[in-house]
C-alpha cells in the first residue's frame, strides 16, 4: 500500500493523493509512505521517483545495517524498528529530499503510523511545517527509538525478579534463564548500537540539518540511544555477575559433595583393609580361634572409624 501526505503552503494537510496526480511544486513538502508494498509498488522507487539504483537495492534486499548515504540532493537512511516479541530488527528506509520524504518498510509498523498521525495533528504548527521533511524524519526516528525502551525495561524487571528468587530454583534453571536474558540483550545490542552510531553521524552531519535547531532534536534521539546502550551494558554486566555467582555456587556445592564422599571413603579404607585381611581363607590364623576375636575386631573397627571422624572434625573438615 502507498499512502501520501502533503502539507500545503497554508499549513493544511492533504492525504490520499494518487502519485500520478502529485505535483511537488504545489505543496510545501510531501511524505510518501510505502507500507508493506507489493512488487509493482516497490518498482515505483525506480520508475516514478528515479532513486539511485544502489539505494533501491538496499530497500529491496533486507536486512541492511543502519546507515546514511548521500545521493546528490537526496539523503538515504536505513533505520531499524524493533519487534517487541522476537527482538528482531525490522528495516525502515527513508529517502529525504528538500521537499520530499519517502519511507519504505516491508511490514506494517505502529511507529510509522504514530508518526503519520502526529504529523497530521501538528501540521498547523509552523515549526513543524517550516522544518519540512527533516521534521518528519525526526518524528519517525523518535518513534522507532521510543519503542526500544519497553523491551529493555522488561529485561531489567526480569533481572530484578531473578535476583529476588535466586534461592528458590535450581542452579540449572537459573543458569538457563540468565543465558536466555543474555541472548536477548545481545539482540537488543545489535539493534541499538548501530542506530546510536547512525544518530551520531546525523548529529555531526552538515547535510541533514539545515539549522542548529534540527541538531537539537536529533541530539535528543542520540541521548536516548546512549541511555539505552548504557542500560544494556549494565544489564549484561549484571547477567555476567549472576552467571559467575551461580557457577561459584554450583562449584561450592560440588566441593561439599566431594568432601563428604572423601570423608566417607577415607573412613572406610582402613575398615575395608581389616575386613579384607580377615576375609582371606588361611588356616593358620591364631586369632580366629580366640573366643573374643570377633567382637574385638568389631570394636577395633568402630574405634578406628570414630577416631578418624573426631580427627577430621578437629582439622575443620566439617566446617
């Protein structure tokens, strides 16, 4: 689907203009949105708008890394939206000209719809009207970045809950949850960090902003991405600390088990030796004919085991 939004010189909004009837000179600026376009509609990027073939190729072959390219008087942006369910990036492409902005995305995105609605509602504001396509690009980027925060906040809540119930589950279950969180944080990082680098380039670009006022707005988005990056890195460090703590806890439990087994084995070694000696089938063993031989050996074994346990306690093996 292709939808159009035009801002007239008198600050009025006109939507639904067919492309064949669209005359840029009649409007202050125009936004054309390719919303989940068909192959025939996608071909209009070349046949109608005559965009650079490399930019069109980037639109049709997803998923590109967020970037900014310059083509004559046109800037081409590759942006990333975030699927909150899978945390997978979804590409949004922008063509930004003097009085034209074209957005292209293969799936319907609530962020673009929100920006579309906001532009319509505030079209009467001269500040938005005068900024033109740059203002529209800012609103789209701002909506995309704002959608990153719920996913990051959700992971932080899960980390806090994981810390609170750390002693109620097995180490294996906790480790699985920690590694799942680290994997999701990695997906977020792969989206947020490239977008942060892109906004840094936009803020320092003289091609995109035509005034210092534009730089302030894009700097605000860049600050949000810096905050998101710091939050993700802090969460990754927390998961690393939890992972190390669980590994240490698991190792400590294993050491306790090994120590217990070692004590039991050590105690039974001399007893096994005694039993083995008297289990040999020799005829000439004088103590076998002694009346108190059997209870004496049992008493010896009991005293030996008790003495060894008391010695281990004195040595601190059971602390």
